[in-house]
C-alpha cells in the first residue's frame, strides 16, 4: 500500500515547485530587498515544514558559507552591493534545495518526477541521487571535523588563515564523495540497473487542494517580488 501523506505536510511536487520558483526568482532579481524577502519566506517555509534540528543546522551552515562568500568577494574589491547579492542568491538556492531534501524522502521525489513530471526514470534517479548527497555531505563534514579535532586540528582565529585551514576538512570530504560515487556506480551495475523497465512506487505523490493553493501563492509571490522590486 502507498504510504499516506501527512495532512500537515505538502506533496513532493509542491516542495519541488517551491524550490524551483524560489531559485529562479533569486536569479532574476538583483534587488537586495527582494532577495531578503525570498530568504525570509524560505525561513517561514522551513518552520512550517518542521524538518527538525538537522534542517536548521544545515541552514545555519549555509548562512555561514554565504557570509564567507561575501567576504571573499569583498577581499577582491567587489562592490558591496554585488557581494551581498551573490551571497543572498547562493543562500536562497541552496536553502530551497536543502528544505526539499531534508523534509522529503528521496523515493518520493523520484516518484513525483516520474509519475507527475513524466521524466524518464534514468534522469529522475540521477537528480535524486545528487540531492541525496547533500545531507550525506553534511553528516560527513561533522565526522571529518571531529576526526581532525582528535588529531589536534584547531582552526585559526585569523579569518584569512581560517579559510586555508578548512582545506584540511574539505579535502577528505571530496575524497569520500568520490569514493561514495564510485561505490554507487558499482552497486548499480551489479544490480542490473536500467531505466527501461516500467516501475511502480510506494511513495504517495497525489496532490490535494492545499498543494494547489500553496503552489499558486508561491508563484504569485515570486512573480511579484521579481516584478516590483
């Protein structure tokens, strides 16, 4: 039997639509007030969807990365307006996808892409496989930080030196991500993966009235933000 959708939750397609429209709206405007409104709406959506501590911890990490991005651009004499705007854009697009991944099972996203968006299973699986790496990378970053701390690694208080020190964390994460992708490719090959066969899904993807209302309101807000700011 397909799993029942929680009445307080939204369908996977609704969350995917919200993530796409928010990202497109962020790319289509350079107004800082409009970007701030989009970021604020995403915080409201995160609170409504209730992704737990994992969601808010991920958002806080993305906020730190956005500040670092703006700081790096300022160091290279980029105007403040452009530095803050690009940091906002990165934050909005990353958070929209992270909310989708943190509050929706990957199987449900795959089912929505195949059944409702009519996307071939190969492409749907590829998209959800990439999205699944996001929470895995956050988990691995914590493990790498703890392992490096046990080895006596302590980031410098100097902002410039601190960025260089974090390469000690980024490099192991990159190597682990490459190893994970190779293991997934081998596993799919051994299981005879093919997108040609007709597939059935257990995940519930049916849209209800609230989903249509949320999508329309979300689309209206994104268009209004882009047009009037």
